[in-house]
């Protein structure tokens, strides 16, 4: 059994917010819910918070040039859901992007499947020195490497 291609982020750390919403206990038995025609309100769907898919992205970048079916099957077996695979890998030609932004300051090479069913990079010449950070306060990375260019925006 191989390790999963995702990891849990520490959601208990101070000042780390992972898109937490209100709890059902704060809305049940409210006036709006009592007056509605529904017998009970929904508890809402389970949200998946606190998962980091960086190991998946590194796995995919390490499998460039290999057979897509084998790569996809191995990645899907080691994930909780196959959806994050397609955050980087374009299913159709119009979905191809030179780079993909994941989160606030992490960028990864866009990937696609060629005619020979091999995983390929959309723009292999693109590197960390070609991208410019959006703000001076964050550490921006491209495929895990810090941007080398500095922020060109003047301070406010």
C-alpha cells in the first residue's frame, strides 16, 4: 500500500482559516425554518477542508512522458477523489493552460494528454523566472520553486 497523494493540513493552528462556514446548530429551530413548508432544514453537504494536494501535483509532474492510463489509475487509487487530477491535466484541447494557479501563491505547469496517450507539459519552456508575483508579501512558487522575479507593482 503506497502513501496517499494528499495530506491533511493542520486546521487547529491559530489564525489559519480554511473556509469554515456556519454550523447547522446555529440555524435549526430558527423562525425562518419553523415557518417554511419543509419539515426540516438541510444540514448541508460535507465540505472537504484542510487537504493539501501538493504530493499529487509533484507526482504528476514526475510522470511526464509516461502512459496516461497507468498514471491516472495509480493517482486515482491513492486519492480520496479523482477530481484534483484534472486541476492540472486538461481533458480537452481548449482547457489547456500554460500554468495553473492552485491556492493563493502556488502555480504549477499545465498538463495535457497527447495523441500517443502520454502525459505532456503544455509549455515546457515556462519557468519560475518567467512569472511575476501578484503581491510582494507572499512567497510565490512555480512547481515548488520560488519566483526569481520581484514584484513590479509600486507600493500603495
